[in-house]
C-alpha cells in the first residue's frame, strides 16, 4: 500500500517497516500486515493519507532515453540522468521500470506507483522486452540456434524468445530480439557469448507498450488511461474504484428555483 502511494519502491518500504519507521495505530508495523479503513498509518512520524481502495489510476510516462544518460537519481560522476527531464510530481516520486545502461537508448517507463513498477519488472508476470540490435557481421545458423536454445552467462542460463532479421547495409546487420526478463546488459552479453559485439541497442517495446515513432530522444509522453488500465491488468492489479457519490435523502429530486411553500394550516373562523 505504501509503495502504491508512491512513497518509495516496494523494497524501500519493506526496509522502512523493518527499521521501525512505520506505525499503524501507534504500534510498529510489520511486513504483510493488513490494514483497514480507519487505521492511522505514519511513516517517520508523518501521517500517511490513504484509502482502503485506490481511487485513481497511477500515472505512467513513456520516455525516449538517449545514449549518455544514466537511470539514477544521484550519480557520483555527475553524468546526465533521465530523471532531470521528467515533470515534477506534487507528491510521491517517479520510479523507473527497469534500467537501460548508459550506452543503450529507447523506451523507458516511469510510474508514480511503486507496486506497479515492482510488478512490471518481476519475471512472474512475463512482460516481454523487445530490442533492435545492430552487430558487425551476420549471425550464422548455428549462432542463431544457440541464442534461441540458450547460453550460459555469468549469472545463469539465458536465451532469446524470438529473433528476426531487420536488414542492414554493408557489414552492419540489424536484428529484432525479444527477451522475457531484463538482467543487466543481458542482450549485449548474449551476443558476446556467440562471438558478436553489439554496436547499437534500442529498446522498442516493454510488454504491450511500444516506443512511439514520433517521440524524439529526450522527450516523454503520458500513457493514456485505457493503456494504463491494460498495464494494471497485465500486472495482476485491481483497477481503481471510483468514489461513490454522496447519498441523497429519499424523495423526489429537487430542481432549480425557489422551494415550494408549505401550505398553512386552516384557521377556525
């Protein structure tokens, strides 16, 4: 719930709970604790305003990351960060859905919902990542099959789900590659494992969301509500409930204009 409010990622909030920084009705909270309407929740002593059911869609941004930017809030080397270009939020903060290394460009998603960000990255929900990959030289039939069957990397076995030719000129060849997860530099390491160096890498799709053709590098756009709803459903999250309108008193609806006068009781002559 705290992550859903945009107060931090799921991991951040779990650490805050473990450190005793979160209380429910004046008592230290514990991870997995159920909360109900009327419970008073505080984070670092500050009152957390929340509802038992979400009443609004989370915001989701599409950002066309250029090469040379890093996906971090604070960079010790003072390099440009993707967060510097994003719009400001009145409350909460933007969370990146996965990462792209400094030499990779393309689609990067941001949301103000920590729960949504966590689910979109989790392998359990199987959101595909699609990349345009440029390498020097063409893949042989054997190299293709190795990528599809799987190779062993430093952090375990990995493979591509789909691999298609995308043309090229001269010695450079382009391929479209689909992966089911987003490990660090996974695409580059996969191609290096079969003897090819990636010279350019662009992420063009994340789950159902594709990089818009007209979105220039360094620019962002907000995902429309129907696509946000589709993302929530794909991530196994409930759609927000609309607040119920206040109940009216029984009786016919009252229209505009002065109220009708009540009849006066008859007097005895």
